[in-house]
């Protein structure tokens, strides 16, 4: 399965990394590692998380307050956002329409 991350999701990840690095030197690396571990898990278990009412699946990070919403189209896993779990729920949901 191929993985694609929408540009907006990538920018959200970069913003979160910058924020956590500002909070404590090196903390960005823990966030990036957790993101990478969860993406690897998703690629190995893409259909384990239930499909939510918006037609997407979601995996919550364990240490940081973020989640990774994604959809599967054919043989591609599309990461829609890197979303903070306590802010603006589903602000990214319209991004699904960007994927053909």
C-alpha cells in the first residue's frame, strides 16, 4: 500500500513539531517518532480502526494530543490531517473531496 499525506496535513505536522521544539529542545523528535510509528502501524493494519460517520478512519497518538485521520482509496492510504484532539473537531473533513 502506498502512503500519501496531503500538503495541509504535512504543514500541520511541521507546525506541531515547531511548537514542541519551542517548548523543550528535542521534544519535536519524540513527536515525529510517535507520528512515524503510528503511520507504520496504520500501513500494516489499515482496516482495524472503525470507519467513522464521516467516512474516514482515525488513529490517536498516545503521548501527544493529536490524531491521524485517513482514508483508503484503491491501494493508497491518504493522511488527511494531523489534528489536535482538543481543537476544531473535523475542520479537515472537506479534504476528503480533494482525493479522487
